[in-house]
């Protein structure tokens, strides 16, 4: 079984300052990890994914995440927040193995960006 | 290539009514799934299918039925709607071996 814990339900940053959204995971197998973003009243868009290749993963819109197995973490970062980054972000884990497609979502972190 | 489409976008039901949420994909993906999203809960898996004729339950299947007669379509049926089913419903699809799931735009359902 796998699970995901997003450590903050709400994060507020000023425009131009760094963003850190924290995620810890639990998985019995080598996991695949994802970050999805959801803008208000929109569907989900994949930001980035980790699938056992490089531990530092770069995504769209300047976001990146680092897989740390020893800490079971997959935190999302961005050097400089933009107003358009205001959205809800979901950390997601998928167990590896043939035929395993089920995703387990964290409860989400709402990011506010202050002008 | 439309990706994953869902209809309707909005729906209001009275308690006890039935309805079907439609989901279709044109990417020839084998895997399809339904999630519900509630405030502060993230997305929770309702049912999924790994191919035509094969379905299985997810985390919160009670009150919902699914079928998969074709690769393209994966409808979600509410047989007797309850206020607890007020939610936003997302359909997703993925091809075999892929790590990425593609999500539809969602259906916002209100049960009064």
C-alpha cells in the first residue's frame, strides 16, 4: 500500500520569492511520484514526474522536485513565484510493477501568491 | 485528438434520482479511472478499468457502478443519488506502461 502526506494545506508567498511545497510518501515498492497542479475551476495538469531515473526532476513553468529516498520526500520548489502560480498542488504516488496504474493523491496544498 | 472528454460539465440532481456521467478518450488508452474530489480530501479513486470488459473497485466505490464495453468509453452510473455524492468527478486515462494519466475537465455534481 502507498500513501502521500502533504505537510501544508496552505502556503502563502510573495511574488518573486521562492516556493517550497512539501510532500512525504510511503510505498512498499519503488514508487513513481508526480506533482499535479489544478487552477481554480480547472482540471489537473501534470507538472513533473519521477520514475526512478534522475532524482532531481525538472517540470514545466520552472518547477522542480527532488526525490530523496532516505527521507521519503518529494518536495516541489520554484526559485521565484509568479502570480500565475496561484493554484492547488497535489503530490501523487503510484506503486511500480506491471499493471499498477492506481494513483494515490495527497490532500493538496493551496498556494497563494501575494503581489 | 480531443484527449479525455467528460459530459455534462454541471449537473444538479434530487436525492434518489439516477444519472450517468460520461467519459470518453480518443487516445486508445487501455486504463481508465474515475475519481471524486472533495475539499481538503484530494482525489479519491472510485472505480477503474484496465481494458474493455474489465473493471474493479477503488477506494470509494459505494453508490457507483461502471462498465467498459469499449476501449473509448467508461461511464459512471449513480443509481440513487445521495447528498454525500455532491462532488467534482474526474475521469482519467493512461496507456499500458505509461506513468502519466490524462485527466478530463471534470463534472461538478450537486445532489439536493
